[in-house]
């Protein structure tokens, strides 16, 4: 009898991270990289690399071009981002998002869009309910 999958060295789907870090402290860079790694660990994804864009600018950058290149490799599942904002401002992010999805890669977000909680990319942890300092009182009117 063969051991269960959980007891074997099985690699998860291959993903690549993308970070847009313009004027960001080293501590923030490390925290974002750690967030990608932790997301991949929890979701059994194999993070094979992280592309980092350090300059604001156009849709085409060396980091994004490199990301598109690896998306063409056989066996690449998707791209992991801390949030959609890491693709850049809206004018740049929309075409970038389209290029990622037309490549056939999945776009996975550690922190999904605020308005969408329908899918894995939009999944967010349960929010703690905010409680007022004093409970509401029932009033007879």
C-alpha cells in the first residue's frame, strides 16, 4: 500500500508572485513577500518566484514582462498578488489583468477586492462583528 498524498513530497500548482513596491520600506517589502509565501503555503501552491516592480510608470516594465514570460511555461497555474492594486493604477492595472487572464493563468489575491467576495480571489476572512460599547436597549414606542 502506498502512503497517503499528505505523507509524500507532492508539489502544488506552480504560481508566481508580483509586487509593485514604489517607495516602500524594507520591512513592508518583507511583510508583503511573507504574505505571498504564507498564502501559498495555506493553499498548497508552489511559489516559484516573485517579480518586483520598483518604479511607477507604464504598463510595460521588466518585472511585468518577466511575469508574462513565465506564465507561458508549461505547468504554470497563476499569479499571486497581495491585492489587485499591485498591478498599478487603474489605467495600467486593467490591461495588465487582461493580459494575465488571456494567458490562461489564474489571478489569485491574498486580499480580494472589497466589493467581491464570490470566488477564491475575493475570499476574505470573516470580519469580527463590531460591537458598540453599550448594548442597544429595547424601547417601547
